[in-house]
C-alpha cells in the first residue's frame, strides 16, 4: 500500500493569502513524515480549495487565470505538487463564464485541476449541462498535446468535500487533511476464490485496518494542532505494478469483464464501506482504464466495453475514469456518456465522476502513445 495523495484543504483567499499556502505545505510535509515513519511511501502532496467561483465571484476571466497561475507558483514553492480548484456548476447562469474559462485554465497551467457538477437533483442532467461539459472536453482535447489536458478535468455528481482524489477534490469548512490510497495490492493480497463472501469482506477489512489504524491515531493527534483529519479514501487505486482488475480476477476466477466480475466488485466495495476507519471520498472500486495494467490488457483483448464499466459503477466505484477515446468522437456521444453517469449517480445517490480523454488523430482500436509514468497504453475504446 502507498499513499497516492496527502490532500490539504483550505481557502486560499482572494487576493491570494500566500501564508496560508505556506502553512498548508508545511503541514503536508509533517503528515508525509508520519506516513513514512509508519512505512508508507507517499506519492504526492496536494491542495484542494473551495469551489473557485465562490471566492473569485465577479472576477474577469483574465483575473481568474492570473490567480490560478499565481496559486500554482505558490503551491510549487511550498512543496505542493498539484492543486484542485473545485467544481463549477454549468446549470447556473452566474457560473457560465467560469465554465467557458475551464479550457483556458487547463491550457494555461500545469498542475491545476478543475471539475464540473453533473446534475443538480433532477433525474438526469439537463441537456445544456451535458452539452457544456462535453464542449469543454472537446476543447481541452484540441488545445493540449495529445488531449492530455483532460487528465485534469472531470465531471462529477454527489462528490463530497474533502474527497482527496483529483480532479474532483474540493474543500469546505475549517482547514483539513485527507488521504487517498494506492492499495490495489492490499485487495490482491487477501483475494482468494475459495473464501466465502463474508470471509473475503472480513479479510479485506482487517487488512486495511491493520495497516492504517496506527497511522490514523497519529494523524488525529497531529490534526488537533491546525488541520482536522477528514479521513481515508480507501478506494484501492491501481498503480505501477499493481492492478485492481487482476485482484478482482483472483476473487471471481474469471477474466475481468466476464460474468462474475460484477459480483466480485460488489464484494470489495462492501468491505471498504464497513471498516472501522474514518472514511471520506468515494471509498469504492476505481477502474481507470489508462492507469491499470490489467484493465488495459483486457481492453486490448476486447473483454471490456464502456457499458460494462458503467454497470460496474452501480455497485462499486467512481464512474468512467481515464477512458481513451477517438479524437473525432462526437459531442453527442460524450453527452450520452455524461447523461448516463449523471442519471446513475442521481438514482443511487452515490459519488460518480467522468474523466474522458479524446485523443486527436487517434481512431478506435489504435494504441495510445502517452509518455506518462502512471499510464498504461491501451487501445482506443469505442463509444457505440
């Protein structure tokens, strides 16, 4: 198990209060030291702010972009690797200018992440909402090399504050810290097909609790000083050398995507939800196609399609994540995917997100060619 992210949540103020960022960076470093003392490698330190239309209301697009660039520089100076500016709401006319600005925010920065709210309580997202978000995705794809900027943008529904995973992270309330895990290997280590369902759930729970309880106690004590401890997001994200798809296959005893995959995914999620740890965020199964070697392999073999991944989201994880699409994918198809995820999240009242990567010049079935250490190149997926 690794710590994917130590995510500090605070209000940066406007004009930017650099002392707050400095304090946040120092606290993140203190948390990192404790994690390492407890035996956990830490991948990144991150900052999440309140939804930026709140504290930048009334600012011109040029002012918002300058602020984002100033905050980016301040984060890097203080050892914070990435920053999430929180979501915008395309359904509100007062935030329309911020939606239009999202591609420029991505193109004009290197470590800033943003998101958009996918629905506001209706059974399915309204067409203007999905149209606006799909337009942002298409523009980012066309204005960043290989469409890679869409790694830093997602649409989301029912995301709670203090979720530590990006791009959807945002902050409310008093300063806080939350931790995102890279823990597919933990699930794999206890996943045995001969275990009963109840036995598997207990084994997964105990594995997480055994490793994280000592860290949790120390973080709670540290958090009493300045930043409250908001909890762990136990979502067992994959990483280089670990695959949640292969862990699921150890449980189901079938290739990922075959009948039995859904049931295995549901078991893992049930275990994550019932631990005695302080929880935050998704706490569900993550299935990021471009980040998981097992998923990438099964995709190349034609074992998984987008409707399957969406179905699995009903019982487990985060929606549709890091999905490679053809560069000429239509806005209509993107809107359909956004609508489906929004309707599912609304019906089940669960956090879901959509991170799609249309890649200019690529067609369905061709291989991606990303040079990024946390991506596994795989075939472009079909939408229809």
